[in-house]
């Protein structure tokens, strides 16, 4: 609110109280409808499935799926202030221009193996800052590879399934992208994995 008032936004300034000397006394915390958001982009998805009986048996299938998204515009406008284009910002906001994911899954009535790739496009740390304001400008694209295997036990009519899930198989560290001053995290938790390679084991049972 104060930042908007400082830039000359009179609607934001109306929510503050000052004394006769211009010193700030209080800020009204009531919700007000200030912003306008304009978003444009394109999403695309493709999938393919085929018989894979020669690999895992008569009931096996191989499926491939890919999704890609392009965010062209994410413009935030507050009355009295200049619009801010957040598309392509991956530091303070989770809004890269490009993002994609793909899956390949080989499955049957007995077992399945799945691999997933996740691509997060690169972008600016803070679109409102120039090189004259901060020397940290760009964050590189990031890629993560995940995998899962499962097996249905031969007893109990195969109603018990064991599985292992591995996230971030390549053990990529999150890029340096600290949040605002009041958030003590050195990366963008909305976009990047906070830990390296991690495993989950479990079972599913049907009754």
C-alpha cells in the first residue's frame, strides 16, 4: 500500500493517515479492489498410446503424454500506477514464459514403470528492477526428472500393490531466487523443488 502511494497512486494514499507535518500515523487495513489483471497464453497437449504386450505381457500398454504452456502476458495494473508485466518472472513470481512436462508410462495388470520430465523456463528475477538496481537479473531454465515403479503382489488377487516413487532423480539443487524480505527462503518455492533427490515407499490395498 505504501509503495503504491509513494509512486503517486492517490487511491492507495487515501488509505493512509498523516499528521499536520506529513508524518505517517496509520494505514487502513480494509480490503479494497485496486488491481486489474490481464492474462494471455497458449496451452497444448498431446498423447499417444500403443500395445506393448511384447514387453510386459498381453495386457501391457505404453502411453506417452506431453504438455507445454506459453505465458505471453500477465499484466497487473493498479489505478494510478504504471502496469507491471510479470510474464517471464521466475524469481519473485512463479510465472515463466515457457513450462512443459512429459510422461512415459509402461503398465500392465501386474506392474508399471513411469518417468516424468518437468521443464521450467528461465526468466528474470524481478521484472521491476534493472541492472542499475540489482546485479542479479536472470535465472536459468530448470529440468527435473521423476520416476515411479509399482508391482501388484501375486497373492490376495493382486489387490495389494507396492510402489516406490523418486522425485528429482538427477538431484538438481534449486536455483538461487530469494523471495521478498519477509520470506526467509533462498529460492522460489512455488516453482522449484526445495530438496534434492528424495524417495517415497508405500503400498495400496483394495478391499
